[in-house]
């Protein structure tokens, strides 16, 4: 095995010797019908596949993988497809967030331990994108992302409807008595009519946009519908490009720079992206060694939301793609000084070279900067005695009149308590109150489930009220909406101040000043927390769940495991024989 590459290929340490080890590695691979000349020094490209029938968003990845492999072969590489744990948001309990780190570990060790020179990450469903990027970042090999694309627009009663967002809206309508149970159930098939991820600007579409904004995917990748033939073309081209990246030694650390992360933060503001991006970008940055803090999200506060998509706006991902997709957003950001133009991308060009001439075909779907959907987009970071390490709120999905609010706390000790009491007509609550949910954070739920957007009590919904201030240490789906304060850190399970909120306490929210304040003295707060600590009972579960609770970091740190933070590289391990 010989190569004219300037840098020796990793795979040569397996296949490039004429000794016992080289014999064994080549021989075992040949049982798949691989011809001898494929071991002549060609780059070996891993196709990391999160296909699973239990992950509906990614259930079409077998076909996409074949297109990627065709591209790899055309460019002179050897494709080797391998599976990793598939985090399915829709089916996995208690939450796919619980196993995001497991999938990242799987990815990292699969890359490092195998004869892989570069890798294509096939991702789509919410947690698969950050998980695989985290794992690849800890190895720092040439990497390119191919997402599966959003599903087609939902169609219900003659109207376009968004996946996820429709559920929240109709559920509230049913609880308010405005529609029947049968009308609610009839919408199931209407919402999900093709392969792909949620077609709203939920977490899956947001993370696809983040991958493209970080420079880790080819331009235009984020928005192509899952069943559009152009998705297959992009997969083929990505397979070709990864072979070139290996030859150029274009590793992930050369792409995932601080400038790239700031671009992603600003893009999240422009698209009205999910609050979940806060946690995932922090975790990815931690793996590659980029210092990213909650305060860095302020880089997005002066960026207007210009993508008019549900849940913040009107349209869906199909229209976003037809209007020109994410390259248009980046062009408009660059024209107004909101883009780090020199950030490198996986095609070897800067993000500005890729997008400066991107045409827009619908100015209502992707608005101009002087005609935004929301003038100040992004993620609002809240601090105060209730969230000393921060909390987040998404202004584009919130009610303007509630962005500054003072109300009486109605407390739910955990999600079971919420479910048991929320429909009680005698619940002491009205629309001026602040709903508080505890023990749903990384350690508390565990896994920090998407339960923060608590449904309103029926007695309030029947008055025509659509929104209330809600506060928790949980997350919410990117498809959800409302004035919802999330990711309160430290979480209640870690005896953060949230744990000490009592019914009847008054809470101030001032999103304009970044304030979240509990009107309780420091002394009283400390006394309450001491009593809680004295009464805590430690429950041992064993297994992955116990390791998760012991080693997971808080929301402001990205919820990675403490022992996984950092880039460990991809030095070739010792021989197995």
C-alpha cells in the first residue's frame, strides 16, 4: 500500500503493511468481496449512519447512505458504512437527550478504533446531529455532515400544518373544548406525510441550519426536503468532497472555530431557531476546544429574525428551501455586518464565498433585514437570584406583553405533579400567575425532557387565554411556542434556587433587562435550601442512568459528561492481535 498524501493515512496502519497484522486486517475485509486493488492507498471513508425504523426522521437513510457511497467511490475513496446509536426523538423515553452523550461516545470510539481516514455523518433527528458532531469533534478527523432533510408540508383541512407545532396547538384547542377528540385524532396522518424531520423550525431543522452555519455541511444542505431528488445529489457530492478533504487534511478543528460558532449563534437568531441549540452548540464547542459561554448568545440579540417559519411565523421548511434556503440568510447577514465572512467551510471556501450571490425567490419567507419578523431575535439569557447560572427564553416565540411580567408562583414539584393537578378546576391559578416546574433538569428528570412548555390549565384556556409565563429547569421542543423560561441553572435536583420556590412567592421576569428574580430574601432562600438538602433521599438506579446523573454537566455547560469534554484526537490505537 502506497500513498502520495503528504500526511500518512490512518487506514495505512491497518491495511498498509505486509506483515501478519496487515494480512489479517485485509483478509477479514475481503470476505465482503472487496478486491485487492482497493487496498492500494485509497482513503477509507466511514459513513456513520443513524438509520433506524425507531427513528422515523432517519428511516430513509439507507438510500441516502448509498448515494454518499457512490460519491466516495467516484472520488477514489473506499466507503465503509457503520451504525451508531440512533437517538429517536419521537419514540425514545424518557427523552432522547438522556442518550445524546451515549451516541456521542459511540461515534467517537467507532471513529478512533477503526481504519477511518474521514467520516460522513448521516444525521437528522434532533439529537443525532449534535451527538455525532460531538463524537467526531473529539477525534478531529476530516468530517462532513449530511442531514436527512425535512418532511413535506403537513396538509390538514386544506391548510399547510407544521409537524410538532400542530400538536401543541390542537391539544390546547381540545382542552379548551373548541374541538372534539375525533377532530384532534384526525390530524395524526395529516401532520406526517413523508420521510424526514419536522418541517417547522424545530430542533431538527435548527440543528441542520447550525451544521451548515458552522461550515460542516455543503451549502444548501439544511433545507432540501427529505424526498427531493436534490437531497440525493447533495449526498453524492458530499461523498465526493470528503475524499478531497482527507487529501487536503481539512480536519474538523480547522472548520469549527470560534468565528464559526458566533456565525451559528447569529444564524439561530435570524431563523428563529430552537432554544435547544444553546445546549448543543456549547457541547460541540467543548469537544473541539472552543470557549463558548451563555453570554456569547448576546451576539444574536441584535440580529433580526427574518425567516418566517412556524412556530415563530407562517411558513414551513419546503417554502424555506424554495425561497433559497439558508444561503440567502447568510447573504443577508453578511450584507449587514452580521456574519464572520472568512469562516472556513468543508468545501474549502469561506462561508461568504459560498453565499454572497445566493438568490432569494420569496421575500415573505426569507425577509429582508429592514422588514423582519422580529426586530430583535436570538435567545434571551436571563440571570438573577432564581437562575444564577442562567436561563433562556426565545423572544420570537413569546408574547410581547409577557416579556416583562410579575406574577404569583404556582408550583409543580415535578412533571407527575403537574399532570396530576393541571386539569383540576379548583387549582388556584389564573392568567396572571407564573407556572413553575421543578426537577425536570439534566439530573432531575433525568435527561432534561421537553416538558418546559407546560400546557395551560383548561380553566384559563376556556377564557381565551393563549399564553402564560412558565419557568422550569426543563427544555422545550423547537416546534413549541410561548413565553417559556427554560434551562434554569443550577437545576432543582442540584439544589438550585428553583428548588426553593413556594406557592405564592412572587417572581419577576424582565426579558429586556435579562432578569429573573424571586422575591424572597437571600436568608430565606438559603434556609429553604438547607431544609431540602437535609431531607434528600439518594436513589441508586445502577446502569447508564446512574452514571448519567453522576457525571452530566448542567445546562449552561452543554449537558455533556464531565469526562468527555475536550478533543482526544484520533491517534492510531495499538493492534488487536
